[in-house]
């Protein structure tokens, strides 16, 4: 039984409000910086209220961008990041759900070994194998391409493991009933497993989309043409001004614009995302 104690409720709410303020303060400072002029943050003091240049700064970043950084307009970089994030999220889910389906529902030699070979790749993230991966991508001529940005990051042992656990919770009686009704493997997969995995797919899509959107090191290595710059790597390039001081008001405007797609995905899929994380029974 949970006791209703007003003092504890007040303390819990105050703690939550304090945590939200701590997390939101850097976002607020970035937004305020994006509404001021070029020299307002060079005086040593940080304004805490929005300035008069909001429309001007955001219009410049969505249009011409920062000419001194060599980056394209923010809209181009956001489109590149969107394509990369969607390819990574959809590719990871497609490959992982098929591999988990094969491991759980097919009987073949060394099935357990195959799963553990996939699972052990968790110890080899892209940062560990980045040199040989870059060499392979360069030899295949995939530099400065969407394929080079996304394909090396598509394989996912984590998603395979999660789908395997989901499939193991599905009763064997359902599989037997589908077999008696004459459903083949792919019909069983399409008509039964996919609908039952809908919330899990949604939860994984949100996580993997944000993972792909926030990629920094790999896009920085495989893109030398400004036509394929992603938004996160573009922010880094804009902050490294060569011919002068960084234009922090424009960099902060770009950072605020870069937050919109992942936040929109989380808000739009919040119900399915939470349900997919907490659902334990089918």
C-alpha cells in the first residue's frame, strides 16, 4: 500500500522540477544565443532573454548558411541527416527482425553459435573498427554517398537480441495453429509476428533514428563533399571558423534546428514508444 503523504509528493515534484530545469537550461541558453547578434556573446556576459534577431538568424541558416565555414545550407544538411537516420533505422530493424526470426523459428546446425556470433559484435562498435571499415568503404567507392553513410552502421546485435526475446514470448500454440492452417514461414512472419511486434518496432525505430541522427565521427570521415554533410558534423565545421571567430549565434540557431526532427519523432511516437518498452506480454 502506498501512503499519500503531501510532504513526500511535494518533495518529489520539486526534485522533478529541478531536474527539468537543469536539463532545459542549456537548451534555453542555446535558443537565446540564436536570437542575438554576432557580437552579443563576445562581451563576456551571457544574455538570458531572447534578442531581436530570431527571424533573421534562422532565415539565414535555412537559406545561405555560414559562408566562411564551407558548409551548405542547414536544410541540405538536415535532409542528409534525415536520409541517413531513416536508412539506418529501417535497415537495422529489417535485418534484425529477419535474423531473429531465423534464429528462433528455424532449426539449423550451429543456430546458437550463430546468435552468439551476432551478439558478440556488441563489443565491436564502429569506433573500434573504424579504420578497416573506412578502408572497405573507400575501396568500394562509397565515399560521399548515402550508402557509405548508412550501410556500415546498419547491422545491430542489440535489435536482433531484442526481437529474439520478443519472439520467444510468443506461445508455441500460436505457431502450431498457423502451421495447421497451412501458413508458410513468411506468411506466419508477415501476418502474425509483424503485427505482434508493432510496438517493439516503434520503440526501436525511435531509438535507432536518434542514434543515426546523432552520428558524428563516421559522417565526418566519409564525407569530403559539402553535398553530403550531415547536420551534426556541420555544426562542428561551423564552430571551427578558419578566417575569423565562430559566429556562435548562427551555430546555436543550427543546433536548435537540428533538435527538431528527433524531438518530433519522440513526440509523434511517444505512445507506441512507451508501450513497446513496458509491454511484457502479447
